[in-house]
C-alpha cells in the first residue's frame, strides 16, 4: 500500500492559465465501482451476523423460565401509563423474589420519530421503568438501562398495533 | 485515551486514506491556480436574477474514458446554474474542451474558451492514476465551476451515512454523487456522526457492549480513539470551526448538552433540565448552539449561546421539531418537523422567521447542508426503504443517490476536502 501513497506532484508552468499537474500512482485494475456494487458486499458479510432483535436473556439454568413482559408507552411519551403497571409490578415482584438476578432494561421507540431524538426518548422510557421498579422495592444496583431508540424494532409493519409493540421498555435478565 | 486499530475495515480505510491523499495532490494544483486573480465572474450565484450560463462540453479521447465528460456534465447539471448545450449546436457562451489520453495513467487536457469574447480563459493538464478517474473528473468540474463563479465547487466532497442491515448500523462514506460507497466502521451500532472541520476525522457514537460511547477515527491513519465514555447515552451532535465538539450525555441522569475538545479533553456541561436535551449543533461562527429539548412539553428546537446562556426557543409550529442543521452562512436552520403524521424537512431563519417546507412526500429526515450551502442531503422513505437524497435548498431537484436495495440514512456532508 505504501507504493500507492508514493504520489508525485509536479507543478510546472507559471500563471493560472497554463498549469500542468503530474500525479503518478499505482494503476489499479478496474474503473471505480458503480454505486450499486458496494452494498452487495456489505449484505453478504452481514448475513452471518446474528440478529439481535429478539430477546435472548442469559438465564441461569437453575432459574425457572419467567416471561418478563414489556412495559408499553404512549406515542412520544416516556411516563408510565396505567396499562403498563401490571407488567412492571410482576417484574418487580419477580426481581424482589430472585435476589441474585440482575436486569438490563432496554428502551425502544417506534419508527415515526427521528433517530437521535428517539435514542433519548428510549433512554427516558428505560429510566422511567427503572424508577418504577425501584419504587416497588427493587435494589437500584440490580438494574442497568440502555436505549436502542428506533434501531431494533420487534415489529416492522407500518400500523399502530406494530408501533405500539415497539414503544416499550424490554427486560433482559443478565445474571 | 484509548488507541486501537480497526482491523475489519482496514483495507477500506487504506483506500480511503489513499483517495484523500490523492485529493490533496489534485487540490494542490487548484490552490496554485487560486493564487492568481480571476478576470471575470460569469455567474454571480448570489444574484436573485440568476441567469443560467449556456456551456458546451466537447470530448476527444478513448471510449474507455468517456465517463470523464459524463461525470463533469452530471456535476455541472446538478449545480443548477448551467445550460448544457450540445457542442454541435450553437448557443453556448463557454465551451470546455476535454481531451484525454489513457495509458498507464489518465492524462486530461482541459481548456475553457469564452465564445463571446473569443478568448481562452483557462487551461490545465491533469494526470492521475486510473483508479481515481471519478476524482479527476470532479476536480475538473471544481476548476470549471471556480473559473465561472469565483467560488469553490463541492464536486469532490463526501457524504458519511449509516447503512442499517439486520439490526446493525454501520458507518459508510461515499462521493457526494453516490459513487464509491465504502464501509468505514462496522463494529457496534453506530448512530450519529460528524466530520471534523478539516475532513480528517469522523466523530461518531456507537453502542458496543451495552455502552453508547463517542469515538473518533483518523481517516489518514485509520486509528480509532474513544473520546467520551460514561454510563448513559453519549451522542455526538456537532463540531465548531475551532474543533469544539457538542454532544449530549446522560451521565448525570437526564440527557444534557456538553462540549469538549476534539481529543476528548475538557468536557463541560451546558444545560440542566429534567427532560430531554439532545442533538446540539454549532452556528458556523461557533457563538451559538441549536439543540432539541422537550422542556416545553414537546420536542422543539432551541438556540443558546455556546457557553450555555441565553436559551431561547426557535420553533413554534407543530408538536415535533428535531434534527437541526445550521446553514454554512449562519442564516438558516434546517430541521425535521412533523406535519400531518409525517416528518418533513423545513428551513427557518435563526430569528424564527421565514419558515419554509422543502419536502412533502412520505417521511424525510436528517438534513445536512453542502459546504457551499446550496444543497441539502437528507434521508427519505418515499420509495419504500430509506435512502439518501439530495435537493437544492429551495426544495427543487430532489433525487435519490443510494440504491433501493439498501437501507441508508443519516447523511452528513463533509466540509470542502482539503
């Protein structure tokens, strides 16, 4: 690659009207790729990467499988809505019973917002869920939060039912 | 400071650094040219009564290099200030003669001839290796544009953007016209990113191992450095002409606006509110920061002085206004506003007057200005999957530049490549 970098620039002649530029470099076999070619290569590589959308909790073998239901949120909102309390209460009760288990709360959004704002909104949803659990007696040291904004939807159709599923705090058992 | 080599994309980066280095070489000739005064400006692009200049481009050379005049025509056509006229038909006021020889290298001889005053106004010889044919052609476009308007052309600039695939977001870059797409960073989930003012660094936020941290990548030696790491979400927003980075961090609980130096030192908190403060961007003179806050109940754009004082609200229409981008002349802020359930690109003057809607078809997000302030790149789902589009700042000439089979979003236009 060093060879490629050996470019020689010679400027001769004076004045703007007559300028001669010499640039040499290692000629490369083909003309530049067309726009459509690069992404193909990307796709092939990324197919082997496992999709991280579905919840994959690292459950300890001795723990009974327990479904931690998502806490859902209203459009553009990050306060806990009454309908989400049952899910959060059952998560809190389960965490209070299983003292050795920690949880990561992921905040998610539907696709209708803008990416950066949604990342902040998702974080607010995760921290709202965390604060609720703490108020229900869960030790704050057991909870971590993260946001994925709109980047990891569980549902990709464009309708309200789907968007509602994506506006969620999702619980992942970490220990 | 945490230095580490990016191994996965090293080859890509080598070619990027090579291309950037080549650009330096081509540019040297341009700069040399600038040192002499220009006799005449043929088009004043700031004039409200702009008249398009009729120009013809003739080509002599091998079939294999015919791409060169085609690229130049495409560049000049998109600039929107030329009428391209067939060289066999009269009516052109300026003619560009491009003669090309290809052997191991490409040699191009370009002359610009003023047909009204019957005189040669520009002549230059170019030699380049064959793998940078497009760069060579864009350099010729820049020289022609400069000769005719007296201003820098944008034809060698780049756009950095995100490709989303199977739940992964990787950082890519391409030429402004959509060619030479190259993956830059694929580790983690990358979201926001910015160019340093000298185009030498990309600064971006990635989620890796459940942490959103801010990184910088030196495009010359492909070294990545962690700039800011803390608990919570750390999202880069903008950078000033003197290399101050504005970002949001929730390290103390709620997302607030901070600034720090390009090497990650000297971070300073500027805002304090219970809600969301995010997406800070500097005004071109560095004196002000526009950002998004929901302190008034809905997400709106605010402006503050860059020391965090004098916060005032910029947007008042609608309930959702985000993603500000400051125009290079400092007069306008482009942003995303929600209207009738869809997101659209708007522009507003920094004193809250003269609101203009630039898009109307489906969702259009993440506006970014070209360095000359004449164009906006953005992403849109109007054709199904999200892709990158360009348009003039008056909303005209909207066109997609990324292929329809990839999800591409969040474009950031580079400064002039130096």
